[in-house]
C-alpha cells in the first residue's frame, strides 16, 4: 500500500522533484495513522443508498420548484433541511431551533429575496475550537420560462443529501461514545449558482473564526457518471486537494486506499485545465483564505443545468460509496492527533 501511495506522490511532484521533497512525501505517508479504522467502517456503513435515495427524491421533487435563490421553493428546501436536523437531534451552532444564517437581499442582489445558509453542528470532544466544514450548495436554477422545473438532483441535490447522511453518522458515533475530537460544521450554502455568494457571505461573516477552520470538504455533483466513465463507475474527481496542504492530499489518498479503492481522478486539478472547476464551486472562497480544500465532483453529464437532471438518473450505489469516502476523510481529519496545516499558502 505504501509503495502505491509513494508512487502516486511522485506522479504529483514530477520527475524534477528534489530528493528532499521526495523524502518529505515519504515522511508524510509513513506518519499517517488511520484513526479507529473499525469505527470508520462501522459508521460509514450507516450511510446507505436507500436513505440517500429517499431524501433526494424529496429534495429534488417538483414541490421545491427548482430551489431558485430566495424563492418559495427554496424556502421549502431549507425548511426540509432544518426539520431533518431537528428530527435527528443534530444541533445547530446557534441556540435553539435556528439553523439559518440569513444572507440578505442587499448582499445577493436586487433580483433576489433574502436567502439562507443552513448549518448543523457536531461538537468535538477534545479540540472543539477546531472546525472542519463539510459543504454543499442547496440552491438551483428554478423554473424555465416554459414551466419546466430544474430539479437539480445531481446539482447539487446529491451533495446536499450526502451531508445529511454524514451528519447522521457522526451524530450516531457521538451518541455511542465515538464522537469526533474536532468539531464538524455541516454547511448547506445558498446562491452558488449565481456566483458562489452563500460561501462568500459565510467567509465574510464566519460563525467560527476562519483561523480555526482546519479544512473544507466541498461536494458539488457526486451522484452521476460522466461520459468518460460509462464502463467504469468506481471513480471520483478530486480538485484542489494538493493546492494548499500536502498532508491533506495524502490523507485523502490513504483513507481511500485503506477502505474504498475508488479511482481518485485528478484530471481537473491541473492549474491550466480549461474548465477551471477549481474556481467554480464554493470551496474556492475558503481556499482564498488559505483553508485547505477538497472539491468532490463526478464531472459534467448531458443533463447538467437542464430540467432533465432528475433523481431517477442518480446512481445510488455510487453515491453511497463516494459519500462514505468523504465521511471517512472527515473522520480522519477530525480525529488524528495533529491538525493539518496549509503548507503551500
């Protein structure tokens, strides 16, 4: 396993890497100890395709009218998220039943009403001041002029329901005495589709100090298979994992190699990649503040930003496995002895 990780490391630094850099990479991979591997598997296995499917059929239904920022359908969507967290006993970082960070119309723009980021919180047991943010955006494109609804099942209903399942798993672990040592904030962001505005607002008005934010794991479309993987669905694109923290990248690699063996594809991580996905989802606002990020992405497909992005086209077993990978990565970040650092910022 370490040979494979080391070979992967060399492919990233290139043939011109110095000996000192190679030695640093080897030291990083040698010092990664998976925290409570049996418990990672136990609680990751509570994330199921059936529950993901159940929640996604609700969240991307016609009832929510495409979740356009500030619209009545978007209000129904955020209240669905709030009620889910209340029913599961997963608290807000605020007091009582307030799970909303209001993003005002004055910030979003005159064409929209006030909107909301939705926040749920699992407090750490040992270093609660350290925060790991797992994020996904809940808004989508609303209704077309001809009345067709953009349900946004993959974009980003898939990421939204992944957060719900991971929060449930972490809460169950905490209730049974295996809660994370660092705190985890589940952050459902608004207004991504109109310029990453929900994450921009959070960065300007953080609930917890950004200096205490260890990492952002951002999910935007993880429920489908792109045209390059029709016959090989066991993959996920990772973007940004090595941009700010060397250690974050190799923790991600180690967790995957230990438990899941997904193909971690870095095709879109190149700084010269023409789609510029690194700059196109909410993680980018965190990265600009020097917070290490990973953006999880399945690639675009023929239904991207169309009314045909519906829940019947989601590959739920694939969504399950990808969600479990992200959960396990967050578990490792939350429980390892030392917090990761941004060594490239």
